C-alpha cells in the first residue's frame, strides 16, 4: 500500500498531543497553531498561514472554515471533523489518523477541497 504524507496544520481545537504524536508517527509533517504563534488568531489568519506554507488545515471548526472555503476555495485543503452531540460517537485520535490514510489511499487530493473526514471512517 502506497501512503503519502501530508503537510498539516492543526487548528487550536485539534492540536491535542495524542493526535499530534499519532499523525507524526504516521509520517505526516505536522505543526500546530501554538507552535507557529497563531494561538487565538482569527480563522482567516490561520487559513492564510496554511496557504502560505502549503499546509492542509485540520480542524473541528467546521462551519467557520466551510464559510472561509466558500469565500475563497484556493488553499492546500481543509480537513474537518464533525462532532456528534453524543460524545460516544465522536472519532478518537486513531480513527482520525485512519480516516486521513483512507483519504490518501483513495487518490483524492485535498487541494482546494473542504473534506469532512467522518465519511472516511471505514
């Protein structure tokens, strides 16, 4: 199986150390908004940084980033994780990494795409 590695930027709501470590172990080049000095910055600034650095953004802030994507769909990609009101149905860190791997092996490119990872959980 041929796996790619993504250059990822983890938004504030997705930068848990456990997820960060699993993504790095899977071969991804990952930085967090904390590591690059973007803590508490507006989502538009975070997405602009992702554009400038060629990084795919990973976030749980689905609505705001969908609005930014619709306003300007030119970006390296936005991957989002939808949360369920029933917390037991939310994806854990290993599942998130698996969903990214499933997306990669499908050959789909995240470039200029707003992609919910939830359907990639199989």
